[in-house]
C-alpha cells in the first residue's frame, strides 16, 4: 500500500480553468494549493482568498521556484505552456498542464 501524504501544489493562472483546478485541489485530501499566480495579481488574490491559498503573486516563476511547491498546475494561456513546462522540468517539479502543451509542432517537440 502506498503511504498517504499531502502534495504541495502551485497553480499558474487564475482564469476560468485555474479556478476549476484550485477548487478541485481545495476538496482533495492529498493535495494542497500553496500559491497561485496570475499577471493580474488581483485575480490571483481573489482566488487565493476564496480557497484559502496562503500565497499569491503576479509572477509564474515564483510558483515554479517556490521551495514548498512539489507540483505545478499550468492553467495559463496556451501560448505560455511550453516555456512554463520547460521551467518546471528544470526546477524538478511534477507537472500537470492543461492542453495543448504548445501552440505549434516545433515548440511541442
């Protein structure tokens, strides 16, 4: 049996799909959203306050490089996915990315 523990998650993007994922994380016993980012920081703050996320920022890199974040949920606009995926991998984070992973084939490969 796999031991149960809580995974600390950071979410990039406080738009419609980001909110869906933060709400799901808020209802998950084995995951906790510890930080959320959005370029319009007031959106990140609003979602954070609604779902008891302790930190928010305008900078996605702060989510990726946050020392407590083990996994990153990429819920940003599609044009940012590939760059954020590479940064998450370089930082050793587990990654969940909304589709698509990139906006064209060369960027995907």
